[in-house]
C-alpha cells in the first residue's frame, strides 16, 4: 500500500466567541491542522495537529513541499513515515526551507495519526483494539472554570450547576490567574456545588513558583483535589515539580507542554509526576503515545492525555495505564469537538464509549470542514 495524495486544512473558528483565559494566556477555540492521506488501495485516513501558537509555520511547511516527501510512503509502516518527517528537524532541508522545528513536530504527529487510522481501516479493527484493547469505554472529565470578563463567583456557581445538569461527573478547574486566596475561594465554590463525591482537578497552566505552589497545596488539601496539574513555571518545572511532589499527598500531573516523547520520559524518570498528560496531536502521534503508555504502565504512572478526547480515547482504552480523557462540552470553548465528526462517541454518566468502526472510528463532517476549514494543499 502506498500514499498517493495528501490534503490539509487549517481548522479555525470563524465566528466571535467569548474569550477563555487560563492563568496567563488565552486558549484558542479552534486552532488545528487537519491532514488527510489517500492510498492506492482506496483507503484514506486523517490526523490532527494542535497548536496554541500560530498555525502559519505549519501552513508554510505544507505549502512548501512536505506532501511530496510523504507521497509514495507505506502508511502500514507508521514508524518509518514518522521518522522521515520528524527527522527533518535536524536536517539541512528544513534549514534551507526555513521550516520550524515546532511545525515539523506537530505535522509528524498528525501524519502518524492518519497512518494509524489507515492501519485500522485496512485491518478492519478499531484503533483501541490494535493498541491492546484493555477496555472499550473510558472515564472523561470536563475542563471548566476559565477566567472570563464579568465572571465572578455567582457566575462560576451557575456554570457548575449547568454542567451538573448536563450529566457531567468530573471537573477540572483553572487557577493561577488571580491571587492564591482568590483562587482558593473559587475552588471552594466549585466544591460547594459539586460536593465531595465527585472529582475536582486543578490546573495551574505553569503559573506558580515553588514557594507559591507549596503554599497552595497546603491550602488545597481540605478540598481533596484528584490532581494538581502543571503547577510550576517552565524554567525549572521538572526539578521543582519533583520537589513539590515530595511536599504533598496531592498527585502532580504534567506533560502537555513537552515537545517530544523524550521530554515526557524525563518527567517519568525524575519521579516528578503521578499522571502523564501528553498530547499525540502535538507531538509523537499514536506511535509516540503507545510507547509512552507502555512506559507509564511499567513505572506505575497513569495516562490522562491532553485535549482531543475522541482521538486520545483510543490510547487510554488500549492500555492498562489509561486513566481518563479530557473533554470540552462547551461549543464556545471547543467547537471542533461539537461539530467536526458525524459520529462522535457516546458520552454518558461520566464515560466515553468508543465506536467499534475501524481505525479512529470517526467520520469527518464535510459541513464542519466547510465551516471551519481552509484548504492548504
């Protein structure tokens, strides 16, 4: 089997939407690259590349000849295809064309996911079964409590009541954008609404220094968070995360901000985290995700990937280390989760039930591509 054609689209939200801020930056509502691969056997697959920075570097790579390097490759050999694209990060061709390292890392992930989608369709198995088939449904949580203009404690309380009415059972709240005392008050408000029988996770998005984080975990302990995510600033986060983990019983998580599989490995090696949150649409693809899942299993670390629940559910369901996936039920925060697929997995009573269709088990919505997509190649 050979790849004979590639298509790629920028996926962005064209309409106005209320801003969603975390501790120190605004998250995009839709900012992904869709890659579609077509084979000489008539099988096609797709992958996504996610970025919180501009998509323009990836657009440049795609317009400037990346497809020519992939056409003719065997999608049933995803390790070979991935290596060919990723290895451009240290080759002269990338320098000559001014292709950035981040763009190549992201696109190698999307192409790898598309290859695995093709593998599943060629073998007629859903991806989670090819990855081990540990289970066919996985828990999910919703990310909420973003900072927004005009949103105080009453509005936060209303948001949490609305999520409960929608049937959600686990919640991850954003902190780090206000004083520690104000953020603790926000967490107390959430606990008051959801009770202690439901999970509450806390996400700092790398906003605190070690001294603030040490104070925070002491103040949070009575609120019993399931985990504390990316608490430390990027400059020395691995070392400081290890030190923080030694000072609290609250599990520490991280990994979504890493650029490589090897970066995530270092987090595990340093005993810094209890839960790894890599994102296969940002680095590594399915090939990298399955390696990290195996490494987590052998090191007694749980897997709870970042973003794109319908893709990451296969990684989580395939491995005994798989813990949970992240979900964004508010279309104003993530319209792609709401509209990109014709057959999204059923989400009910806190569980996501994977489709048994082959590959990723997802059918792209042409209407959504017309709405959000701009064709690149």
